[in-house]
């Protein structure tokens, strides 16, 4: 899966918007959205929120977790904990990224949030890498990582599976030659 | 027809249609175009952009597109020409005209359908337009009378004679009066509120305005002021309005500075120095090339340079600092520069060195002043090309200049600034040589000078924006270079400049600008040129949307000028 695909899935997350126009219910395959009336908050999928926002027809309410204090405590927890902490949203990074680029003016302290989220991402990526290093060195058969987000799995997957394949092949050929040596 | 409610009468009408947008090539029109584009984007309106340079191109492009479009928006063009007459559109085509050229053509204004004028609600402007009744009148009753006359018997005719004579007399009187009214109305050409400002107000009424659009509106207004299209009082009132919009858009962030993202556009109002491009140049160069300082110091003389040095010494700025890029000057000097200049300016007779202006900043980039943006976009619009790529060049200039406006930090803006420096240098060196040689002649009712083919940079002079800027620069400097008694006289004289327009065709471009002392910026050359051309049967073409710029055949120049002198004296 490409990062773009993951983002596409993330765009199905619901966010709250305050529209400034009136419109009846919209019937989508994935479910109904609306009705919209000016000034009344309504939950819509992220992709729709961005589309409306770009046409300057709504204000986006940032999700509760997108707040400097909360993100800061999250970051501290992440640093303190040895394992991955639980994310407030399975698509934490994608949603934050999309909202910060398209609805900057509706999010207080957008710049600070951007840095904090990047920090959390980096810390988690570092953890992931060191864990994989451990995993490979131990030549373990399986590992269990809780609370990884889809994006994170996706960044590591192509590299990890391919390299595990390589290692497996090398190991097989090694054992093969060893067996041959011993039979001779 | 005058549109009173632009949202319903204009925008909502074209919202679900395909729209053709014709844009004149000046900075104000481009800014208006950018705002309109943003609005169209919000509502997914399909539109086509077409740059038009003069009337014949307007007609040509219209002919090309008239099959496909029923709604045509004209930005800074078409307001002062009789559209129905020159375009002869079919009846289902409507025009929406947003134009700052004045006077408005009366047919456009009084036309009940097809032509819709977007104007600002301004008492003065409406009052300037003559009453409908005084220029149009039904002749039906009269015609009927005359028809009846023929069918009626001869004997009866005698009885009506007295009455018809009376009627005819009255009609003649009325016609004379009408002529007079129209003559008064069309005597001067001048500029109304900027088109960008009008479109911005449309956006505001639709509550779709944001900082980007405000910046474009500011640039549009700055263009009018900088190219001397409007006087200071009109500029100040526009600035006050813009300032109101600015504080309304940004009031939410005032309580807490860090709530706003760095990457968004921040606009600030300030009393800035009236120096060209000084944030992007060295202070010394900027002082040499800005109109107010260059003409006050007379930098084309040795004494002038000396006085400029004195001025810098008075402010306590070392030359090494002044001659390097402004951004590398010591911070302490930069911070104090404004107050230093202001203090010393009075001693050196520099008035109005500061003016109200806006600047924008995005990210951690340098601030961009509105007037600098105008210089840059104007320079991009008139970028010179070699002969064979001329046609392609004009369109790419249009695209480039639009591109440079798209963001405050657009890389094209930087290119434009470099081009603008070259243009300013060309202006300054030409002004120096014109005054040194004494090429400006008084022809009685006006001052006259000609740019000769073969002068350095002569190609720039064929371009209207540059020529306009140059003529104002020249007039200012020339008046300053005279002694006191002559100066008073020269202040009240307008200036006419000829420059080679197209060397191959042997045509000359002529521009007339109003005298220095005239604050209203009303230009009487439009009509004068027209009359002079009629009288001498010169081969002129009044193609420009600005009536005070015309082109004519080189051979007709001298008789044209003679006629102009007689007309104006």
C-alpha cells in the first residue's frame, strides 16, 4: 500500500464542521451526511470537510485531541514509555496533517502542533526501528507490537518483509550447504 | 445599466454558466482578475481568461469567443467605449464591466440590458453622469407629426406651421445643450475606484474574502496611486477602507500573537518611506531612483549627488552601509531608518516622503511592500522580447505576472523586482540625459519632448506603463530643475511625450499627462488628440483603453503637433 492509499482511508474519519450554507441530506454509498444548516455543527467525513473548506463554506472544529496541552502530554508519555502508547485516533498522523494544511486558520497554535506531531512521529519511528533491530538480531519468529497505526506499519512493511525474505533465503542456503558438508 | 447588488445581479447570474473574462494589461486589472478567479474557484465556475491589450484585440477576441459564451466579464477595459457599437453582440450576450477608466460611456451606462456596470456607491460619481432626460429624448411624437403632415392636406399644414416651428426651435436648442453637456462630461479622462477594490468588495459581500484577496485589492489600489492615476486624497480614502477590512479580517488574532500560523499571509499597515524597492535594493540606489528623492536632490547633477551624500551624512549612515543590500544593513540602522529619514527630510525640502502603505509577509521571508509588488508585476507585464517571439511573449508575460501575484513569496515576484530595477535605472539615466541636453521644449500650451530611436533602452518606451511612469518622473524632475519663476509656470503645463512604438511600421506612441499642479489627475488629452487627428486627418489609432495614449504614423507627427498646439491654446 502506498502512503496515499492510507491517507485515502484516513479521509473517511469524521470531523465536526460548522457550515455557512444550507443543504439537505447528501446520500453517499458509505452513508448519509447532513443536513447542513448555517451555524449548526455537523459531522462529515474528512474529505468532504476539506472540499467544503476549500470553497470557504465552513469552519472546521479541530478534534478534541488536536490541542497543544494534550499533544504535549502525549509526547511526554511517548518518551517515558518503553512501548508504543495508544493513539487518540487510528489515523492520528494523517488526520492531523490534512487538517493542519487545509484548515490552518481554524486551528489555534497550528505551527506548534505541527512540530509536536512531527516529534511524536519521529519518536515512534525511532522506537519502531530499534525494535525491529532487536527482532532481527534475536532471529525471533514473531513479535508483538501494540498500538501501531496503519501509516507506521505501512512505512516499515515493504522494507521489513523484503529483508526478512532475503534473510530467510540466505539462511536456507546456508543450512543447505552445511547439510551437504556434513553428509560428505 | 448600473448594478446595485453585485452578488445577485452579477455573481449569482454567472455562477452556473461559462464565463469569458477579458483582462486589460495593467496591474490593477490583474489583481481584480486574481480575486475573481479565487471566487470562481470557490463555486466551481467555468471560465476562460483572455488578456486584451487594446480595442482591436478586444474585438478580435470577442469575435473568436462569441459563439461559446453568453456572459463576458471585462476587467479594466470597455467601460469608456461604446461596446454595443464596436462589438455588435447578439442579444443574448451580456457584458459585466468592471472598469476604472472614466468617463463611462453614456450608452453603456444607460443601456437597459446586455451591459451591466459594476460601480462603487459613490455620490460624486453618479452625480457626474448627466441626467437621462437631458441627453435622450423620444422623437416619436415629432416624427409622427411630420408624417401626418405629408398625408394631410396642404391647407391644414399652414395651421400647424407655427407650432412645428416652435417645436423645431426648441429641439435645436435642446440639441445644442445636449452637445454641451456631453462635451463637458467627456472633456477629461480620469480614473475611478480601482477594479480590484470593486471585486474585493464583491468577495466581502459574499463573505468569501480572506487575506490573500485583501492583498490583491491593496496592490490594485497601490498601482493606481503609484502610476499617478489617482490623487493622494482618493488614495487615502481607499487606504482607510482597506485598513478597515484588514482589521476586520485579523481581529481574532490580535489578543494572542502565536495563534496564527507562520505560513499564512500577514498584512500590516504602516507609514512607509516612499522609496522604490528599497527593501530589495541598497538604500543609496533606491534614493537615486525614487521619484520624490531623485527630483528633490536633482541627482542628475554633480551638486545633486553631493547633496544626497550630505543627506546621508546628516542621518549618520555610513556609505558602506547604504551601498550594500538593504537586507545586509546593520539591524540597528534599519530599525531607525524611518525616523532618521523623516527628521532629515525636512531640512532638505523633501515633502511627503512618508505615505500610508501596506506590506505583506509570509513565512520567514522578507516583507514585501505593496508598491514594490506593483513595480515588480508592472515590469513583468512589459518584459521585452526579441522580435520573433513577440506574440508568444505577450501571453507569457500575462501568465508570468499572474503567477507572480499568486503568492507573496512567489519566485516570479523576485524576477520581477530585478526587472523593475533595470527599468528604474533606464528611467533615471534617460531623465538625466533629457534634462542635461535640454530636450524638453515648451510649446506654449504644453511641454513636449521626444524619445529618439537609437537612444539607449528606447525599446522600453513603446510600452504604456513604462512610458507613463517615465513621463511623470520626467515632468517632476524637469519642473524641479527650473528656477523659481519658470517653475511656477511649468507647474501648470501638461507634458506630451513621443516615443518610437513600432520601428518597422514607422509608428510613434504619444502620451499626454496632466500638469504637476493638478491634484485631480484629470487628463484632457483624450479629446485634444481626437480633435487634432480629425483636423489634420492624421493616421492615428486610438486603440488604447486609456484615451491619452495614442499611436500615429511618423510622417503625420509634425502636422499633428501643430494642430494640437492650436487646439490647446
